[in-house]
C-alpha cells in the first residue's frame, strides 16, 4: 500500500510541475486520485492498477475464499449443534418411552401376582397346587417378586398346604416356601412364625416311609430357615435336629443317597449348632459319634470339623468328643493332611480347646504323637494353623512346668542341690540322716516324669526320621543307624520346644 501511495504521489508531483499554471485542474485531479486510493484500500486493501495489479487480484480472491470458507464452517457448526439437540431430544423421548413400558410391565406383573395369590386361596386343590408351582417359579430368581408375594399374603396359604395329603401339593408348597425365603430374612421369620417347621416335621412323623423328594425339600427348608439367628432356637427345640441326624444316617447306609442332601443336612446342623442352646439337643442324638466316624470322608470332612468346632466350645461337647473311642487319634491324624489346610485349621482349633481344658485329653494327645505333628504344622502350615499349633505346644509346656513344680514341692526335703563336681553328668548331695553326705547320680534316680519326656523326645525324633525317609522315597523298612540311635538316647529335655 505504501508503494502504491508513493507511486501515485510521484505522478501527482509531475502533474503538478507540468500543469502549475492550471491550478484548478490540478487540484481536481489530486482529489480524484485520493478518492480512488481510498476506494481501492476499502475494497481490495489498497490495490494499484499498474505493476501490482495481478498480485492484488489474488489477494482479493483469497480474502473472498476465506470469507466463504468461514461462512461454510459457521453453517456446519450450526448444523452440528442442531443435530446434537435433536439427538438429546430423541434420547429423552426414548427414556420416557422405556419408563412407560417399565411401569406398564410392573403393573402387569403385579396383576399376575395378585391373581396367583388369589388362586392360592381357592378351594380347588388343583388350582392351589398350580398356583404354588407358579409361586415357586416366580420367586426363584426375582427378589422383588419374593417381597411382593409375601406382602400380598402368599405365605399363609402355602404353609396351610403342608397339611394336604397330596404328595405333589406338599412338594410344590415346600419349594415355594424355600424360594420365598432366599435372601429375605423377613420372609424366613414369617414362615417360622406361622408354624411351618412343626408342619414339616409332622409330615415326616405321620408316615412310616417318607418320600425322598419330600425329605429333600424339608432338609433344604431347614437349611434356609436356620440361617437366620432368630430362627435357630425355634428350629432346634422343635425336633428338627434328630430328623437331620436320621437323614444323614439313612444316607450313609444307602448307596442311592444324594450328595446335595447330605451337604444340606450338614450345613443345617452347623447353623443350628452355632446357638449354644441347641448343643444339648445335639448331644441327645448320636451325632458326635457319627461325626467322628465321618471325618475321613473327604467330601464332608470340612463340614464335620466345623460342627465339632461349635460343639467343643461347651463342656458337655468336649466331654462327648472325648468319650468317643479314638477321637483324639483321628483328630491328631487330621493335622497331617497337608492337602487340606482348612481341615488342619479346624482340627487344630478343636485340639487347642481340648488341650487347654482337660488334663486327660492332653495325655491322650501326647500318646497319639501330636508333638511331631504340631512341630511340622508350625513350619509348613497356614498362618492360622501355625498359631494354633504353637498355642497347643505352649499349653503343654505350661502345664508340664506346673506339674514338675508340684512334684518338687511335695518331694523329699532332705535333698539339697550342690555345685557340680568335675563330671559330665548331673549330681547332687544327699544326706543319710547321720550327718554324712554322699554323691548321687541323677541318672539313677530319674523321675518318671523325666523318663516320659525322654521317651517322648525319642519317639518324636524317630517319627520325624520316618517321615523324612518316606519323602526321600527310601525303602519303607529303613532302620536308623546306630549313630542315630545313640543321638536319640543321649538327648535331654532341652531339645523340646516346650
């Protein structure tokens, strides 16, 4: 623009020199040129019609193109905003449509549930049975339907159907009640409160031979209902525990027994044994003996040990377990089940409680070789099993220390301890009553307690050696060498961890 202005100014000066005489004409041309310059600057940015003509045309065209592209971009943005608004409006309309459909569906389901409950109250037994089957299906996977059916009053007529003599009606009503109680504590409490437990037991007691399907349904109901703490004492005192024990015994004697029923019965007994008031009902049956004999069944061993863990918390339960022959030996053997850490934990808990409470049980554990098992458990067991094994060993150490202290207090007061004489063996000075003293070797008057400890050490070391032999895949008839025998014979009680 500056060059254009200088060029025009030069032409103006020249024109002024050649036409100085005609002042009026010069002034007219000057004003005309200035108007032209201003017009070009406003329209094309100060163009010149001389040597910069082509370049200024390209600049004008570029400015025009940029203006057109800006207008097109603005139009595209407006169109995009308009489309987004349309999409939002469409989403809102779709949500409203879905909500309307959901409300309509809920109304249909509510109408259906009301109709089902109405049919449960019909006098026609066939309609009631069909309605019970429908409740069983609706409540199986729908938590909202369980609550709604209970609010509509479906529980009471279903419990009333348990008095029916029709087998199919009993089964349908039992499973309908079972499904209504799934994950719903209010329904479980309502079912027991109405009296369903007594009616279920009445079905079992009224006939000599109970259909297996009915028995399975009742066991499943007891499992579900006993999960609620409020129901535990009611079910336990109703006579359900003897029924569950008989069911387990019958399944054990029958080769056609269902594994699921057995698991449900064990789990129901576990739930009931949590309540201390039910332990007395459990001990009135043969359950403890059955449990001890079932420990080696790996399918149910963990369930069995869980029930025993509940029973051992009471003095009566501990006494019942101790009274079973070989019970301590079997429990000690479980400590060696390295492939079942949960069983090791539960067995160590039972033995820990029994070792802490009764001297006779501690003696039985030592005789069963528990020390070597505990030592191994403290090394390779789970954290919980290691902790419990350490507590059992500590219990042995404390009570053995008390026993040794008591025997020393009640022993011969004439024995006085002296400083050791130059000898490798322990000795002390004993008075003969006449003022004379003589040295007595400790090995000659070793107490029975020390002999028992020494024998225990030897037995523990030999057991550990045999386990090492088995793990090393050596021959089973491997006999320790004389060197090993001499080591075990010369060991003292200091080698024990307690």
